C-alpha cells in the first residue's frame, strides 16, 4: 500500500474519531447511529494509523506531499 494521506489529513481524522467516540460515550448519539459512529471512528483511526485510505485510491486522490 502506497501512502496517500498527509499528516494534516490524519490528524483531522483522529480528531473526528475522538469526537464521535465522545458523543457516543456521553449518550448524545445512541442506538443505530451510535453504532455507526463507532464504526466510522474505528475506520478513521485505522486509516490514520496506516496512512492509506482505500476511497482515495479508488478516486485517485492523494493528500500526501510529493517528495522530490
């Protein structure tokens, strides 16, 4: 897998994941939406850790800076 995410993109995803987990933990988001938010948070954390987003690859997007 070739990295296709910049550090800024990774940080934004981790912040959003943390926010989704906090919303679930405080009971603001419950039920099906709560489970969906936890799954999305997990996906965001996983993609941030490996610096690769499969959707970016499908659409040919890369936020990773080009090294010269």
